[in-house]
């Protein structure tokens, strides 16, 4: 099944660099005809993702690992089949 050109990109940023990267990435996809929704990971409910959109998560790395807030968000995601996902770290 082809991926729909929709991305729901959740971001977590401490200094603002990850948000800037998510904005640039989103802009590039929009130029290619994608619909992109940027969502603050801290203010989002992981159980309410759009299963028809590509799930994106952007975050900084902390000591070669994922920040705990991102880890908790991912663990709370609903189990769905066929949802494409990307990560920007």
C-alpha cells in the first residue's frame, strides 16, 4: 500500500535546535506536496495519532540515548498495523 503524503511530526526540543530541524524538514516535504502537521510532543496525547499519516518523531539525543519524555511517548503509542514512521534524532 503506498504511503499517503501526510506527516504528523511530533517534536521535543530543549534548546530549539530540534524544532528548527523539524521545521526545515517539514518545509522540504511541503515543497514536495506533502501535508505536514507539527505537534509539540509535550502537549500531545500519544493515543490520538492519525494512523493514516506517517508518524514522525523529532528529538535531540542525550548521551547517545533517547530523552525519557520521548521514550514514554513512544511506549504510550497505540498498536496499529501499517502506519509508516520516521525519526529525526
